[in-house]
């Protein structure tokens, strides 16, 4: 696929918003004045609708964050300097993860959250595209939330992997042990957090009436040592026995689980994060 924004279109449609694009495929092209575009998959890049741009990709599978210049004037020096550049740095890739977090979080936001969201996005984009100690400090809560979400997603994709541990997480995500332990400190550490995610998956499997796997099979698939240790951990986490949850699902009922205890000073959702802006 080829997308073209040439001089004729610029004259006919003088919108000059910035666009931060996160593609799932390699993107190549040109941005005028001899600037070439070559962006790897899953790496964000900045473009301006006020400039010429030709981009090509094998499939049209992208997330795009549009930033109106009137609302984000402070970003002008940083984003204009980054025009058509692949943000292929740890913070640049983190910005790509943040755009994905925005997409998933919109369903939970209210109209009253929008002014805070504007400020939060401004802080995050500045921190990731033109990092400085002050900018990173302002965006700390969002940076931590985005990293934590990346950890959660990786864990959830690998719950049935027996070797899932801190070393694997650090290696696959590109994070130091210090960063990782800081992110999950309030969850009781890495092993405790992994176990919690496995228990949540077990609860979902047991609550699914169409899932015919036995309790022992579910526990074994999620890497618990044996049925007894699984039942103890399940009861401790939810205040219910696995058999009770399975029986309720078969009967078409929903059991109320024990509410989580308030803990972390670190926000666990984007909406909690916005309260700091």
C-alpha cells in the first residue's frame, strides 16, 4: 500500500497535525527534501501532515496518534526535528507501547478526563522524543505504567511456560532486574505477581462453562506443582475453592471473589495515572 501527501494535497487540505505512527510492518518512503523513510516494525515514527510524505508498507495495520499543533505547541521543536525518523531507542519503543496503552484505555475514560489526558500525552511524548531529567520526572508515572503493562502482557502470553521467571522477563523485555522489581514491588515481587496472573487465568478457565478441562489439568497447564498447592493458592487469592467456581459455572452462576486490597502507590490504570496531571 502507498499513501501520498504531496504539494497539491497540502494546498487543498492545509491540516498540519503531527502524527506518531506505530506500524506492525516495515514502512519505507520519503518525506521531501531528500529525507528517506525506513522504519522497522513496531517502531514509532513522527510525520507532519503539513509536509510532503510518501509511505509504503505491505499491509495497512497501524496505530496513529494525532497531535494538533494548536493543542501541543510545546512539542514543535522536538517533533519537527524528529520528522520522518524512526524512534528506534528504548524510550522511543516505550512511546509505541504507550500508544497501544492509550488505545486499550479509551473505553475506561470519561469526558472529564480529557484535559488531563492532553497534559499526560504531552508529558509522555516530550519525555520519549526529547528526553531530559525534568521531562522524565514529569512522565515518571506514565513511563512506569507503560512498562508495567508490557510486563503484564508478556506474562499473560507465557503463563504456561515453566521457565517464566525474572530472568526471562528481563531478557525478553529488555529491562534490568532493578527496574522489574521496582515495578512489581507492591505486588509482592516477581514470583508472586506471576503466580497471581496464573491464578487469574485459572479463575477465568474454571468460570468458563465450555471449558471441559479438569481442575488438575488446569493447574498443571499453569505450572502449579500439584493440585493441593494450587487449591491452597487459589483459596488464599480469591477466598473460594476451585471446585466452588467450577460448580457455579456449570450452574450458570457467578461467584463474588474477594476484593483486592488497596496497595500500590504506583497507578495500575491510565485513569489513575491521569489524576497526577
